[in-house]
C-alpha cells in the first residue's frame, strides 16, 4: 500500500468494484423466466441447508432427521434462539459472541471484526438485541441487495458516473445502514450520512449545502423533509428519492411527490436479511428478491397466508448466508402478497402489495363482550393519512390512546379523535379515550426511527 494511503478508502474502492460486478449478474436475473428463477432459488436453498448442517453444530441438531423435509416443515428460527446459541450458529470457530459484543462497544463504523468480518446489530425494539456477522463475500451481496433498488429505477453510480448521495437514517456504528453507508462511500458515490435524531434545522442546513442527487431516508424523516421543502426552508432537487426501514404511508408518499415532483421508491429490508424487496418504476408494489431470499408470509401458527391477505409475520431464508446461516428466520413484519403478481416491468419476482408494519405495532383492545381483539396498523393509517402534519405517532397507554401530531396544520382534534374512535368501533372493539396533542417533533428511538404506532406504558 502506498505511503499515506487510506486503508478504508482502498477497501471501499475494492468493495464498490465487486458490487458493480455483482450488479451485472443481478441484472441478468431480471430477464429470467419465472421458472428459471424458481429453479435457481431451489438450488440455492438446497446448498444453504446442506452447508448449514455441515458447518454449524446448531443446525445439525436443529434440523436433525429433516434433511429431505420441505422447507415449510423445518422449525422456525427466532432471534432469541440465534442469540442464545450464537457461537454454535456461526460456522466460523473464531467468531464468538463475547468478542463480538466487546467489539461493538468501541468499534468505529469503518473497523471490521478481526480485520475481516462486518458486524451489525438490531436496535432491540422488539426485545433482545440481535447481532449478525458477514464475511467480505457476503457483504458484497448485502450492499448489492440495496443497490438493486437504485438500479431498478435508473439511479446507479458506476465507474464513469458519480452520484452525490445523502442518507438520513442512523450513524450509530453498530447499525447496518451506517455500515453500508460507510462501505460504499467512495469517489463514485460520495455520501453524506446524517443522523435522523439530529435537530431538523441542522439536517436542513447540511442537506441544502450538500444538494444530493439521490436522497435516502427513513419514511418518518422523509415526511418531515418533505414538509420543510414545501415550506421553502429545504431546497433540494434530487433525481431520486428512496424510503426505507419504516412503513411508507400513502400520505407520506403524496407529500414527497408534491415536494420533489416524483414519488419516492420504497425499499423493504432488515438488518438480519439485508434487502428483501423494492419498488420498480411502475410503483405497483415491491418485488421480492427471490434470488437472494425465500420469503414466507405466515399466520401466528406459521401457516401460509394466501395472496391478498396480510400475514402475522414473515419467515425469511437468506440464500447467501454462510457465516451465520438464517433458515426460516422469524420477523414480525405484516405483509401482503399481490393476487396479481404481474408487473409492467416484466421482472419475474414475487410482488408484495403492501406492508402495514410489525406485530409489535398491532394494538389489542377490549371487545363489547369482554374479550380482546387485535387491530392492525392499517386501520390507523387510513385515518391518519388524512391529517396534515410533519409526522404522527399513536401511543397506546392504560388510560387510552395518545395521538401526537408534529407541527400540525389546520387539524380539528375533536374530529380526528372521533374518526379514530369510529374506526376502532368498526373493528368490533370498544374505543378507548383518545387524546390528540401537538408536539414539535415525534419521539425517535435510539437509532433515529419514529415508529407510527407504539405500545406505551
């Protein structure tokens, strides 16, 4: 290495070149037939299962006697089980949870575990924090999975094209979005990484100075930025806008389109799995990355849910996972497969019609007969999408619902409370007391997210 060169920059440049090569392979798959895609998925799944049982003592025990069983008959893997058996799940003997936890306490966003492995942790908002590890080869797939979303809408950096990018999410070194952002920062993709938890005026000032061609943000932050743009305080002209990590509601999509003259493109991913699905230019739903993951939409009993209905959760098998194989990994996302999976773009992938949030966002209420019933997030989305505000959050407390509106416009709070009560009664539950309050900003989590629906205490 030349004297004075930056090892992180050299590593990033190498990674970007490998991601670009991977992107070419992924592009070819966009032209496959549905049959060819499913055949590839089946082969990749067989290889993953064989590798896991050969290299992981956990999987040898977890899948014992089930080598020829269909995927749907294998046991479900939860985050709690992964963390309890972390050392056995990993296929690399040098990776131990005690070392990983020590590393996460002080590592910078550019530092690799043992100089080799990429590590990211979940926020722990759904319970225990999860920790996940990737080899350099797997990390290429991680980055390429997110890059695919950009590629599908024509926003792609390359060796001959630089794309000035801004990412407003988390800068916490342990979070995957920060790791991916640090990994791809290069002369081809100069990236401004901003923390969604920073004061909004600071974010506006830095974005105005940077003037990104590509804007990526949490859905809640995208809404706030769109309001700032419409008010004239933010002055951006991005060629492409992407929403990630949170539910993109219809009203937020509409605000973004008014602000920047184009609808945002939604991306579905998770720390554990990386990119799962993304919108193409048709905006008919999100195409599942069937060549990278196997996505099962299931009910509470892990039974398949038919297209057109929201499931209680999803089970994801990550086809390129080897350091930490993930087979039928449970995530509490409630999604709906499209009945008509055809899209004008001609891509062969499964189409997701909607994502309404996580199981933790489903609120439980008392019914008139004294029982209980769960109310899905979409019930609240339909009402709140009519509200003019920079953001909103519904918190369920013992005394009732606390509705927070960030810098609302002309909102009749009594009408809004009555609309929420009516929507709940239409679901067959007893509507609790509803309090609507204006706030300067909706509370954020430690990673800068602003969940729409919260079970409070």
